[in-house]
């Protein structure tokens, strides 16, 4: 096995961005995108990129030509050519980056060959979230109006700013001004998808999509950035960990097919020994009885585990339908098969798909009526709601909290960017998501549903993105890194980020398949050992949970975990390695370095 496969599950070569340094300015340039733009070491923008999105909101890969560097007077000028293919169309873009000691301009000049279909094509600017959430900004609109506002503190379900021609924010003692040309821009709070950024993008989402850039049509846009010294703003105090916060129980997602296989191979559950099994039943797939029967057989074979039901309910296309008879039918079949879950979370099938700003909500009975009927019909000890998809869907269609014992949503780090660094950076946004969720649900039970690197279902398109070549692809249902040490480090990082939220349950993997615990030959993945170590920590008190972008440190009342979130050795940890110690002088388990060893 090559080192690349061991770390990332794929032989796809690592991308090596060009590191650019010019006076006080530094950034990485890769795939035609500027990343981590810093001035005197302070990050002022996370990214400036020219992107093309297809009809399923997948990001079309760019073929990037050679980068040329020249000096024009006091300026550094970098140029490259980008080609986006979306048959039958093609878009050629000449990108020019002009760097000055006090600013940076990025210009794009494109031309379409053939009909280029897209949901959005143009510049995207990412502002970092650390130190910026809740901070003041000034927005200039396309009609010249100036608006004083703030980056949202809690995650905004809709666009915080629209019809933008520019935005000014501060980073320490620098004021940064961004000006946009070539289209109207607007901002969305990307934290809700897990990205560690506020995203400003072109073409308002309320306009029709997909649309076409016609054969021979020209496209010109620019982002112009300038900075100047100002008096620094007062830093916000860090949020404190609430006393009495316990580490959550671990669940593993089980589909009906998984359940049938596990019932014949019951020892597979020992690989992790989770406290709970989250049993997925999707009525829109049909054969509800067969799905419940599979889970019932597993429950009979796997004593000692708690079973939970994730019920995807199909109410058809009529919002006026009474949900009671439909839910009664599901509950009756469930009882007839003998399946008896400890908790039931009901999610309407139509709510798995996102409803973007400006779009009509799909037909669905009122959530109040659904959850009132679900409690009567299923009668489980704990009844839940929320979304089987991600936080944006929960944030935009909030459940009736008073009718629920717990609320759930999932996480996925590859909605927008599947780069290795970007995936790890999503951990920075987790505390923003959990704080925003707590603002919605209060003290109700909080569960984090299936949260894997790969996406089990795409709320933003008709499909997940195929990945037959096992590459780093956004919105794919099969990410190769799930099979590498990368996923193990990510899981420890995710557990660290989630720990302060006081969640009851988290679900970091499925049992089998591309998001499961086992390789094709049946051997456990590196991720499996990490999840097993975390599952053993259920109920321990959280004493500290710290991340700095390179390391994760989780201190619990009975264990201490560390993870290296980088591809290079760090302290005593190998690339994407992790350790857990249960008690002083006890055994040290070290993932990514040959398994368990004793350390005094």
C-alpha cells in the first residue's frame, strides 16, 4: 500500500499550490484560486476563486494552465488560463492577479464555446469566521447605498446581505475593502453547510437556475481588494465550556440491507461497540414491512444495544393530506414485525431536499400535525424531529420544539469544497453550528445524525456526484479518504468540536458500504479504531476541547485524546495520527502508528 493510499485512500496526487509572497502579502494559488490571503501574517480573506457550478450544484473542475509571473512597475502580476467543461459547452477564462503592497485585484475574462449550462459561474469571495462572526461590516449596494451591519453571530438561514457592490471589514488593525464588478453579488452564511466562511458570490440565487452562457458570449468580472491601517477593535472573549457537559453516546447508521448482513455477522458490531444503532427506514423506497423486518431481526440478534428509528415518511404531493393514517400505517407495520425502537425521529421525505431562497416550499403537511400524530402512533419513549439532511434545512424549516424530545441534523464537510485542508477547516465551523442549533432548540435533546466525509444524499441536486476514479470530489457519496488515516483524524477532530455542545448522540459512520466501518475485504478501516475509542468515552465529563487548525485535544474525565489534523508529523504524532489514553499510566492507543502500545 502506498503512503498516499494509507493516508487518503487514493493514489490521486496531492495538489501543491504555488506559495506567493510579495512584501507584506502572502497567499497560496492553486486551481486558479487564491487561498488564505494574509497581510503581515493576518488572514483577511479565506479564498477568492472563479468557479462554475453545474445543475446539481456540483463544482466543475477547472483545467488550469501554467502560471506566469511578471513585474509591472511596483506590482506583481500573475496570469493563468482556466478551462471549464460542461458538455456540450466549454468556458475559457483568462485570470489575472495583480498584487500591490496595499491591495490585490483579480480579473476574469471568459468566453463560452457552445451552450454552457450552469447554476452559477463567476467569482466567489470567502471571509473567515474566526474573529468575524458578529463583527461590524459596511456594505455598498449596486445603487450606491451604504449599509452598516454585522456578520451574523448565529448562523443566518437566508442571505445576510444582497445586491452587493462591495463590503468592508476589519482584521485587527487593518481595514479591508472588497469591491465587486461585472454582476450583482450577495452573501450567504456558509457556516450552515459546515464551511468556515461567509461567502459572497455573483448572480442572485432568486434568479432562475440553471441558466446558459450562450455560444460566443463574453463574461467579465473583477474583485478588487485594498487594505489600510486602522485602530484595532476590541477582541471578543472566548466562550466558556458549560460545567457538567458529558461526551455523547455513539450510534452507527444501519440501513435494511446493513441489518440483514449484520444479523448474519453479529460480531461486526464488536469492531466499534457503539451504544446505539440508528435504523434507517425510507418509506419512499417502498417495502416498508421488509425494511422494518430486517431491523427487527437485527434487534433480536444484537442484544445489549439501544435501537433508534430514523423514519423517512412519504406524505405524497398533497400538503392537505392527513398525516395520521400514513404514520399509523408505518407504526402498525413496525409493531407487527416486532421492531421496538427506544426513540423515533420522523422526517418528511420532501424535506430531505433543500428549498433555496426564493423557491417554493414543496407540498407537505404542517410539522405540528406530523409530530403530534407521530407521538400518538409510534409511542416511543423519546420522539424526535429535525432533518435527516443538514443544518441549513433545519435552520430554514424549524420544527415545533414543544412537541419533540430531541432534534437532529447531520453534517457533511464536502458540500462546497473537497480539498483536504478545506475538509479539516470545516471543524472550525462546528461550534458555530451547534451554538446556532442550541439557539433554536434550547434545552431539548440534541443529536447529530450521520456525519461522514462523503454525502449519503444530496439535498441540493438530483443525485450525489459519481466518483468512479476515487478522487476528491464535492458532494460525492463515496469519498476515498473515508478509507484512510485522514478520516480517523477527522473523526477525532469532529468529536472534539462537538463535545462542548452537550449532544446526546452522534453518528460518525454507517455500518457497511462506502461510508461504513469495513474495507471491501472485511477488514476494519483506520476510522473504525478511532470511533471505537470515542465510543468508549460515552458519558465522560468534558473538561477541555481545543483545536488550533493543526491539532485537536479532547480532555475527558476518564480519557485524553489528541489528533494531528495535518499531513506532516507533528509533535509525537505521525501524519493524521491520533492517540487516546484512559487514565494516568494506562495503555496508550495510537492510531496511524502501528496500533496499541503501553506508555508509562
